[in-house]
C-alpha cells in the first residue's frame, strides 16, 4: 500500500512543480503593475509615502519608496526566472506586511466592496450609475467593465503573503532556472 502511495505521489509531483510555476508567474504579474507605477511616478510615490495628511506619513519616504519599488521589480524578474525564489520571498513578504499595516488594515477584508453585504454600498453604486447614465456616455464608460466601489481591504495583500510563504517554504519547483543551474552544478561534481 505504501509503495502505491509513493508511486502516485511521484506521478503527481509534476502538479506540484506546475503549481509553483503558476504561483511564481501569478505573483510576478500581480507585482509588475504596482512596481512600474512606483518607478514611473517616483516623485508622486515619495510624496504619497511621506505626506501625513493625504499619504502614508512614513519616515524616510524616499528611501522607503525606492526600497519598495526595487524589491517589487527585482522580485518580478526573479519570480519569472525562478532564481532566488526563497530569498526574494522574504523582502516581498515584508513589503506586503508594510502595505497591510499602512494601507489596508483599516479597510476590512474585501478589496471591492460588496453590494450584497452592505446596502449602503448598493445605494452609493446605484446613485453613481444614475449620475453617469444621465451626464456621461455610460456605454463607453462601462465597455471595459462595471463600476465598483473600491474598499481597498486586505484580501489581495493577505493572499499574496500566503502565496509568498508557499514559495518560501517550497522554493521555485523544478520548472525554474534555479533547478537547471542546480542540476548542472551537481552533474559536474
């Protein structure tokens, strides 16, 4: 019975590697946009990081903005390639924890407010739609998707942290440059 379980486990291990590749690529995609937004608008990012009235009010905003953007950009590259996955997961988790505690913690769980859970959301969204239908080109405004109320809760941040913890625990998997380099190094010895 144990040998049957081991055989099945061995046969299904490709699923583990595909899952780890999927995690890496999904995280890289999720981090790419915010990383580029920070880099391409660094002055605005620094201002947002530092301003206590309408921003985060963080100390050393320039340092923090460049560190966050650097971690995200380097993380995207390393995750796509599957090199240093465990190592880069640590600062990426730290960036996500900072995002959680400075931005998302006060906004609840949901990233997008639920009309079903809160009648006030449905009322506000309905009013916004009425205004847009009356005073705007509503079909053009909604042809790329529906309007929503962004709650900016912790949903995505916590999801990314859990995904990064998985990569920290299991590494990049066999479908990675790191694995190719490891196999090439061990085959020479």
